[in-house]
């Protein structure tokens, strides 16, 4: 398999080098956190002149290091190797396997000549837990499955073949080493059932019911649709399963904590306020979404919307679903309020973009429909429609940029073209 380029995350680690904080690399299991730290960042340190003997690497999921899962032994093992006052680098993989690791890391972090990096991914290690323990001494680097650009960098075919595979099997790195459709689908289905679901059930003591698995199926079937715990509970009831909206809310929290899904809140663009409910939920990896449904529902339009959402998160944007409210006069002459949706409102610092995901725009009527919410926003931030077609970027008569999905995904500066 080709070396996968993960420069975005590598640069985020490089920017944080020797900043006095504990670098906490988080993300869904199997998304490439260990590869990033132990291979790519390790090589960067060597290339920048650090002697290999000054990099202490401890993969706690390796049986060879099993005795270091006891905190005092881990602390002693590391401190015994800090032989002088020059800078040392400590890499700890699957750090949650050591009981009491927080105290070990906080102790090490008091030394000015130790630069600490940790990863963890199973049910006992979530960023909120760990960063709370470090009380301001942790610096999170969130890693996602491969973006389409990263995926293409190691894919043997052209970008159109890569797209067909990517929207079906997603971007978990090991997918690229599975040579057939059968092996890819079996790998993902197994991960869903044997890794992610079990992880979430173990962490939250959910043994004995099928509510979580059913919830994952319902969310996968309605990816990108507006919903809330109350609506979801009604779906359960219609399928003969009695469950409260409070339980659904808690279970969704478990999926969010495990990085399995993400939540997009609704934002009233003109009123400049968040709307409490409903929300949209997207899958961190579309391959896992498809595997959850045994690859039965392959609606490329919804999957494309999910991929665009993930790409925006990877680029560091905060992403909401936009709502544009406007008034029109009814037949009686009275004013009627209407709401239109903008798929994504993307914010980062003082940057803002409005983006519509439109699988196809076959005629003027569809263009008017996609334009309608964007032209009513009334501010000067850039407005973009992303389509599946392989087209040259153009601006329509309302000044809205229309671009193809390939241009959007493969140019890291596509929003500013």
C-alpha cells in the first residue's frame, strides 16, 4: 500500500511541538492516530535532527509493554530514561490501558524538558474525559478518517474510480489494503458490529438490549435529515420497540462521545441565534454508515452531503445547518413566515461561507430552488453550490459560485477560488 499523506495533522503536531502542553490525539478507532504519531511524526523528528534515543515510544496495547499498564511502573520506566536536561519526547499509544495514566502524565508535564504525545481510542478514552483531567494542560488534535484527497494520494486508480470506492467504503485507512469489494464490505461490517458497537456498549454498560444498534440503523437510514430524540422515539414505537426520548438522547450522546457520529445544529442566519431542535446527524465515516445498513441504501446524494460536511470539519470549520426566515403575503393579504434551509454555514475565525450540496442541477427550476435560500441571506459572505457533475467553476447571475465535487474536495483552497 502507498504511503498515505496526512500532512494536515502532521503540521498540527509540528505547530504544537514543545509547547508545554500534553498533545492528545483523538478520533474514532482505526482512523490512523497511531500511524500519524509513531510513523509520520516520528520520522519528522528524526529528519529535524532529533536522535532516535531521545524518543521514548510505548505502545501500551503491545503485550511486550503489558507491565507498564500499572501507573507506578510506567512512571518509573519513563523517568529512568530521562538521563539529562535536554529535550525528550514521549509517545504513549492507547494510554487509557494504564490505570491512573493522568497522574503519570501530569507529573511528567511538570518537567520542562519532556514533550508528551498520547493517543487513545477505545471506550475508556474520550477527549472530554482526558482533557478535563489535565485541567488546561491538554492540547487536542482531532484526527478524522481519510479525506478524499488523502484517500486519492494512495489509491491505485483515477479520481473517478476513487470516488466510487470512497462514497461506498469511506476513508478508514485500512480500506485501501482490501483488494476486493467483498473484503472491504466484510471489514467494515465487522468493525461496526465487533468493534464500535461493542466499545460503546462496554463503556456505557448497555448489554442486554438492541436499542443502540437499532438507533444506529435509524440514523444511518436518515443521514442528514432533521430529527430529534422525540421523533426518533416515535420511530422506535412504530417498529414495536418502547423507548423514551430521554433514553434516545443519552444513547445519541454515547455515539457522539465515541466519534461515531457528529451533530450539526440549526442556526437562524438573520436572527443570529441557534434553534434548539431538531438537529442533523452525520457519520464520521460514510463507509461505516453504509456498512451499518449492510450496503443496502446507497443514495449518493445523501452520502455526498455527508462527505462535504466531513471535509469542512477536517478543514477546521465549525459547521451548522442554516435557516433563512422570510415573509410573503398570502391571498388574504396577511404576512406569512417561511423558512428555507442552507445546508452548511461554515465559520472559522472571521471567515464564513454558505454551502449548498446539490447532487444535480438539471434545469433552471432546480437552480432557482438551490439559489433561493442563498440569495435571501443578504450579507456579503461567499455562497457556494457544490454539484456532483464534473464542471468548470462558474458564477451564476446572482454571484453564487457553482463548482464540482472534485474541485471542492481536491483543492484545499476551493472555498476561496
